[in-house]
């Protein structure tokens, strides 16, 4: 009888175990009670400008504590195993041989993910790591792309369908970075819900969206989102970087959040959501947090579990450092992964 009880206890604990083992190279957050129980979300923090190293664990805490998802945060690490947003994305002229490639530890754990949230920028990854990303993207499982992710990789991914190279930004995500629509680090963005999509599950409970980052242009002037993309939120550039600043009358609103499907090499259809908002400061907005969290539910076909009052409140403190590349002034230095727990 004692052995049976021990076996039952082991099975119970095993069923609650996080799908990714603890490791100093990444962060894991076990899901509590909630609709996400038994589902695994991987978040990738690998940009150099918008403080994804802080915002991705913040989202992981909310998704695990308030929604029940097991979460794993993977980081771009330097050759010392430290989270290092200061790593160059281009080789210095004349020192090309000294250029160091990026490295995301733990990408093999994408295999157990039910959803991936990408936040990366101009990465130069080893082929083996790019292949792991392609394997997930071609699996038919859902994924989310935030801010700079539409120009997330410096080199093309090793991804072809019917002999044709697949384009990450325009092809898979539905838009790539084509410039700052307005004044870089001077404008902010007011999110305007698309009237015809106000009843879409991703927008359920989403009200006030504002961020102090500027609007990205993802298609040429006079163009539009590619066929198959459905805009959910327009981004209206404001005249300053405060919540109540006036709209810039010279700049039209452009899409800052949309969804689409991606047809894989095997004919599967993956649900894809892109938001070109998403700086560390942007995520102070509960409206933006709800938008992205709702999109995670939607991607996994969990629309019925999206409610307008489900909590997106922060877990603990969240004080992201300012955006930008002036690392010394901003206090950005390489740190161990554990510093972001």
C-alpha cells in the first residue's frame, strides 16, 4: 500500500513538473491554476534596444501565475554565458574576423512549446540554432512576433518551400521593418482598435493602448498589409512621448497589430500574431499586455477562455530601463540570466 501511495505521489508530482529542466542559462516559471494548465509557452528575449530581457520574464510571470501556463524564457547569451544586449549586430569595419555570432541557449526546448513569443533583432545565429527555429515555425504551432522581430535575423533562415526561399518578415509575419514612421525617440503611439474587428477575441477587454515607442512602417507608402493579414490595431503617432499628447496631424495611422496564418511546407496552418509595439516601457500599458496575452490564447485555439476581466496585472515589480543603444548612460551591462528572474 505504501508503495502504491508513493507511486501515486510520484505520478502526481511528475504531472505537475515543468517541461523544461532548470538551468542557469534560461528561466522557467511553473504554471499555477488557470486555463493554461498543461500548456507550455516559450518566450525568446534577444534584442539590443527595447529591453526584452526585462519584458519577457515580466510576461512569463503573468502568464504562469495568473493564467496557468508553464513558461520558459530563453536568452541571447555572449561567450561568457551572460545576457548581453550590448553585443554588436554588425562586424566592425576591418575587424570582421573578430565578430562574434549570437547564441540562444535552450532552443531545443521549442519542441515542447505550444506557443512561442519571439522578441529578437538582427541576430547572427549558428546554423544549428536557425534550424531549430525553422523546425518550430514549420510545425504548424502558433507564434507571436514583437516589435523588432520582423527584422529579427541578420541572415536568412534555412527555410524553403517548393524550392523558394521563405522571407521571415514579409512572408511569415506579414510585414518587415521599413523605417520609423515619425520621429525616432520623440513620438509615441496611441493604439486605435479597428472598428470592424472590435469583437475579435484578441481584442476582448482591450481598451487603452499607449506606448512611448514610435510607429513602425512595415510596407511602402501607398501600400497596405499583405493579403491574408487582418489589422486589429492602428498606431497613431503622437506629437510627444506622453500618454495624452496630441496626434501628429502630418502622419497617418498605420497597423501596429495584426493576425494571419502561415502555411507550412506540409500544408499545416499556423496562427501568427505580430505587434510592432512592445518596448519595455510600452508594456507598462495594461492594454498592450492584454492584447499580447489574448493573442497567446487565440493562437492556441483557446478563444473561449479569453475573458475581458482576466487579470493582466503585473506580478511583482516591473521597472524596465529606457530604450536605446547608449548602454553606458542607460546602465545596460552584461548580466547573468538569474538577474532577470
